[in-house]
C-alpha cells in the first residue's frame, strides 16, 4: 500500500483545485515560465498547488521549488496557482531569498 499525502493536505487532480480553475497543467506551466525568467536556464523548477485544512494554513497555496543541486529552495504563495501573477513571483523570489539567482 502506498501512503497518501500527510493528514490535512489534499493533492490536486489533473485540473487543479477549486471551481473555475481552468487547466491545472496550463496554470502551473504558466507560473513555471514566470519563474524561469528569474533563474538559470538549466535549473529544474517545480510548481504545484496544494489544499490544506490545517489550522492557520491558507485553504490553497502555490508552492514553487527551485532544485539547486544539493540546496533546493521552496517558496509558498497563499493563493491558487491561477491567481499567481508575475509580480507575485518576482516578489517571493527576491523577498524570501534576498536576491534573484
């Protein structure tokens, strides 16, 4: 038996989470492209949308992972992936990391 996600976290299906969401794949690809403007071309960038029912956790958040070899970075935006803007990406990368790579 393969274990599921940790308690309180729901992983999205192929279309993402929530009504009116559009294609989850196209939205994550859009955000990945926004991130790619600020990182090296060969860096692996992962974008996912998670639902959380834990106290104090936003109902939906977008997680961006930059897979630097031996030193991955993770950033969280407290909104659905379809709501993430270029300004959100720029701000989270510069604010949480201190500078862009």
